[in-house]
C-alpha cells in the first residue's frame, strides 16, 4: 500500500503561501514608493540658502 506524502504536500503549501505573501509585500512597497515619488514631484522642495547663514556668522 502506498503511503501518503502529507508532510511534503504541507511543506509545499507553506512555501507557496510564504512566497505569495512576500510578493504581496513587494507590490505594496513598490506602490507606496511610487506614490511618494509622485507626491515629491508635485510639491518641489525649496532649496536651502546656505549663503545667508554664512553671512550671518561672519557679521556676528
């Protein structure tokens, strides 16, 4: 009589589930990064004026 290979099947199922979870996490991270990138392009940050700080230090 043939034995059931339940432990192998269970392990394969666990590996498949883990792989799917990792792929989902990567998709979420990629989507979040894309949204952050889009937001940063819409609102340009003002460059800091370092010269003004240097002049204040020299005069005082």
